[in-house]
C-alpha cells in the first residue's frame, strides 16, 4: 500500500509526534535509507546517542520496529521514515535485507512476513527453531508421559476449580436476587470486584472480566435502562455457568465457545494449528475500528471486517488485539475503507465472528464502495435474533442493512426502515458524528449491536461514505 | 407499556428488583410460554429466561421528528479539499493558526461553498468560530444545543432568510450580520431598525448591534448615538461615545480638534528653504518611555486612537493648512502621520494615504488598519468589511507598497492585514510582494525556523489564486533548506487552490 500523509497522520499517536517526526526529515539524520523493493523499508536515524536507531517498516501492513526507547508507538523515527518515503524527498537504496531486518521479519507474524523474503541467515534461524520444536520427539518417553499426566491433572484441577467458582457465582447471583436488584447499583463496584476476584482465583478469568465490567456498564447506561441491563447481565452470567456445567451435552462449537467465555483461552498458534477451525480466504474490507481501555489496563482494538466475495461463509469477522495501556496510545493498523486479501481463521463458535489473520495475500489498499448489504432493515434485525438464538450471550453482533434512515426523536437517534415501523436505537457519539446522517434516505449501514444500542461504524450514503471511528 | 412489553413477566421483573427474600418470584406463572406450570422453576432459571426475553425484545421507533431538515443551497467543497480542511482546522483547534481557518472560511463564503456535512462534527471548533461563513448547515450546527427556536430559521446567509419584519427573532450573530448588510445598503434604515429594537435587547446584544452600525457613520447617526449617553449599560455608553467621535461636527469631535491643536506646536525648519513642521506634544506617561522601540508604536497608536475620526479637512482647517501641506509638515512627527493615515483610510482619501506611505512611512498601512489592541480596530475593520472589491483594491494600491519594505512585517502584522481585508491581496500588490527584497529575507539564515512556518501561513492566506503556484515554488526553496514547520502553509495553499481555483 503506498504510504501517504493521511496514513501517517492516522498512525501517529499524537500531534507532537508528527511535529517531532517532521524535524527528522533532514538527510543528515539518516545515514542509511534502504528498501528491498517489495514493500519493506528500513533506515538508521542518528539520535543523540553514539549509535543510530534502527527503524524498519513494512509498507504492506504498516508493521514497524524501532530500537529507540520511546514509549510512543509508532515513535517519531518510524513516522519520519514513512514520511520521507511518502514525500520521496530522499532516495532509498534498493538492497538485500540486512541481518537485523531479517531477524525482525522472522519474528513477525505471518501476515506481513509472508510477502517478504527473509534473508538467508534468517531462514537458517527459522530452520533451527523448527529443529528445536521437533526436539521433544527425541525426549525420553517416560518424561513425556509424566508431562502429559501432569498436564491432565492440572486440567482436571482447573476444571474442578472453575466449577467451584461457578457455583459461587450462582450463589452470589441468588443472594443478589434475594436482596433485590434495585439496591445493587450503589454497591456494585465492591460486590462485583469481590466475586470477580473469586472467579480469578477459580481460574475463570474471562468470566471475571465480564463481572468486572458490569459496574462501569451500569453507570454508563441511562438510569431508566439500568435495571433491565442488570437483569440481562446477571441472566447471561448464570446462563454461561449453566452451559459450562453441561458442556458435555452441547454441540462442539457451542462447547468451545462457552469454554472460551469462561477462561480457557485459545492461543493464536493453537487456532492456526487447528485443522477443524473455519478458514475463509477472501477479500476483506475494514468496516469499523473500535479502541477501548479495559479495566485490566489493556487497550483493546477491534477491527471489523466485511467479506466482499460471495458464498455461504460468514460475512463478517472481527480481529481483536490487546496492548498494555502503559505502552501509551497506539494507532490501529487498519482504517475504515481499506481492503486486503487474507485468510482468516475463526474461533469455534455457533455464530463465528472473532478470527485471526492467518496470512495476508498482497497489500492493503483503499477500497471502493462497501458492497450493498442484501438485507433490508427488518431482515437485518431478524438476523440479530437468529444470532442471539445461536449464541445467547453474544455481546456484539454485526448489523448490516440497506435502505436505512436515521431519525432523531427525543434527543436520541434511531436507525429505522423507510417506513419507520421498525428500528434500533443508535449509540450516541460524544462528538455527535452521526447527526449529519439525519434526513438522508436509503443508507447502507454497518454497525455493531450490543443488545441495547447500535454503534454505527460505516454508512454509504448519497453524500458519500460516513465513518464513525 | 412496561419495559418488558409483557404484563406477566413484568411481575417477575418487579419481584427481582424488590427482592425475593420475603416474597418468592412467581417464576412459573410469569413465564407460561417457556416453562410448564408443573415443573418447579428456580429463581436463577427464571432470571435467565427473563434476561433472554429482554434481549429479544425490540422497541418500536418513535415517530419521526418534526424538525425539518436544514436546507443549504451552497455547493459542498471538493472531495480532495476535505482531508486538508480536516487537517488544518480539525478537532477543537486544528493544526494551523487562526488565519488559516479564517482564510478557508472566507474562501468558502466568497465561493459559496460549505463543508461536507460529515466533516462538520470533526471541524467543531472551526465551525463554531466561522459557522456563519460556512453556509446554513454549519451555521445551524454552530448554534445547536442553545435554547431557542429551530436554528435553521436563524441563519442569515446573504440576507435571504430575514427581512425587517422578522430580524429581531434571530440570534445575536445573525442579527448583527443582518444589520451590517443593511447598513451597507440603507444606512439610515439600519439605524432605525436598531433604534426600534434597542430597548428590548440585552447589553451584549446592544453592543454588537452598535458595532454593526460602525460602518458608514454620518451626522444623521449623531442623535441616536447621543441618546445612548444615558443607556443603563456602561459598555453601551462607552461604545456609543467611541462612535460619536467619528462623526464630523459632533461636539465630541470639536472638543478633540481643540485638544489636538492645543497639543500640536508649529515651528519652522530648514536652512535654505524654510518649511513648516508640526509636532505633537505627548502625554507625560508616553514621554518618559519614548526612547524604547515598542513605545514608538504605543505613541502612534495613542495618537490614532485618540484623534481619529475628527476628519482630515477639519484638522487641516484647524491648523490653517491644506491637507497635503499638513501631511508634509508632519513628516517628522510619526504620531501625527499615524493619525493622518488612519483618518485618510477611514475617509477613503487614498491619495493622501498613498502620499504618506510613499513619501514618509512605508508601514503606515499598520496605522491605517489599527495596531494590535487599538480601540478603533473594530471601527476600522467594519469600515473595510463594508467596502467592495474595487475599494479594497484602491486601498491596497495606496497603502501596501512591499517594494518599500526593508524586511517582512512580523507574523502578527500580516495576520492583522488579512483580518482587515478578509481576502487575498490584489494581484498587483501580491506580485510586488513576491518580488520584493523584503520577501527574499524569508530565506535568511538568521530567521528562526519555527518563525518561518506561521509567516508562510499568513503569506499563503494573503496570496491570490494566480500567484499561489509561484509562492509554492518559493516555499519549496525553503523546504529544500529543510524548514519543517512549512507543512501547514503548503497544505493551506493546496486547500485554497481546491476551494478557490485560478479563474480560467
């Protein structure tokens, strides 16, 4: 994807970084500027120290690495390198990938690593790593058996611990019901923290995170909606607990889903290695990006993708990345409207949505118009119910409809069909981004439905594309 | 209807809210469609079922709002200009300075363009400050959330939406704009409208309306302004007194002339050819600091602020000299030259202004438009706002002589020039500026790199469309010398080129 100023601005964590990067665009700051001719650029930037900082950036997916100690991501050196590339003011020598660049490439995830050729010495390192991975086969068989048995014991212990934790969760919900939910809100933080800690002790960390999020969600909801929200959340928690206890009677996809919800994490590598996982290779368009800070001090980035091809595979996917808040503000690598070819692997679920990118084929490019959704508003709303029926605890369901309109009523916005007979309330943006959509006809809308509000991400309108992020 | 839209489950919901310790939840009865009456249902199961019922509930959307859509007949800015506008003026402050935002807003106003509606929320600060230059939609947006009527009714765009029967129902900014526009066309009618509504307006609004009357003051306005001497708000009284002194023949003006004559001493100078010289006696507080550079400006500002408005002819008559001789006699008295420059500009005596600039003080244009902090600045600005393009060109031809400048004026002065003109310089003056020795000092190595960016931004705002390309070339030379803060100026040039292309 060609680098341009808009992309650099989007990547920049703040205005100060851009200003600092602008000062590094001088030729004497860069003793080395080079590229491999296949979308990889690197350079050495002379900082205040004796040795220059080494900066690498992939033009295909804007992955980057700099050796400077900055806590901003990307740092000013990375931004400056991209900026110089975009301006074309300074020449980049085309040369083979040096060892330090190849080393970074070898450690990268497949999406960007695939299109680039690693240096020969890197290939040697990868081979060595593979050989090391194969080494366990040479281990003593008894040791392997002992390890497997220990693993099984640990797993069984954890299962027992989780079940005990779920029992305590049910007990807590029952106690809350006996006390009355009307009295819950004032002490929500303490109560939720206490049971969340218990769930963490019981090794049900994902479920603990859901409990931990409850007080903040309650406070952010309108007062008139809080009691219903509380009922829904407690009901969902109990439902998950019941489903986990009865997981052996559930279909495989639902069982895998509920285990993840409770805390059995599936790593990226495990998912990629899972031959039963759903894999979809197609052209994907970014239709929404969401960034939010979680109570566990992680910044969560969601990239919502819409599949552009035909076929029965899921039409949407969401990629989720986490970064520690302590790393500072980082930008999402993708922006709404971009398109790329990729193979996605979905996590097991009765309504597959979350996925990881196995491999990206080719560069990310700006896409054209988002393909018009097949559903009108009533059909899209019915599809929400279908997803809920398959996955009753779903907390973010993609919504896509054509022929929508946005209406304002009582200081709230609604997405409705043309006749105004059916609709969904739209989540208000702090900066009123959605207000200009009022009065426009025949909108193609994409958003995420959280059970209460529709968060609009992208709309194709007669005035052009509207982006919510 | 209840929140569950179902009376039977509403009882269950209420029980959960109130607590089930004393009165168990009626689980079976509340969910007859989901569970058999014969099966005992635990409270937790009932909770799960109720929660799912709530999740599947769909609300009927409220009836469509009665608020009519805002009609804006202006064209939307070109797509290519949108990212540039967002970059320059996005968020609350944007990247660029006020003058860049002002240049974009003025260009939109002149070319009858409006920002893309989807960009308006992202240009919040810009729209709030310049909404009335950006079309009906942006104006309504800038007024949104304030109590009152539908903002779509309050927009005064080219005086299409208001007439003298309904203008009082508009918001203050729109009312002032309406009065200023009418003042240009029918000065007496504008004053009558203001006088009729004055008793019903709050003090800040009255001050605003008086400012709108500042353009085109005449003796006919004296009665109304004098009646404001007893206004209940001191701000209004002060504003009215300020305006009164710009009306020739008024008692305030007469008093000022007597004071000016009393402060001015006439002597002769020259050995071979004796000539008359005028010298203004300064107040004691200005005399003590007159050696400092900054105080020279203060002296000029004081003279122009205090005496401007009394009329060149009236002053010349008081000194017993023709106007040209009076100017020549003040050649060594910079405060008097500043006063004459301001007065000549106000009276559109551009020949006098040109003589002052060409023969005595090349920077007299700053006195003409009012230096920073001048009390008369608003009056001067409003006078320029009332001028048509031809008058502005005449003013620029008289006052702006870049060929005489030894160096480029400071950024603040160039920005003030733009605020005074509210449009680029005429082609001739802009060309002279680009070719002047003063412009060449832009690339001087002693100039601070951080200071070059704002200077270039102000120059970009002042440059007319045909010369933007040469200016960009000149900036490119600076970029080659690696001056990073030039980006906003280059982006402003790109943006203005899209909004206001070179006429074919």
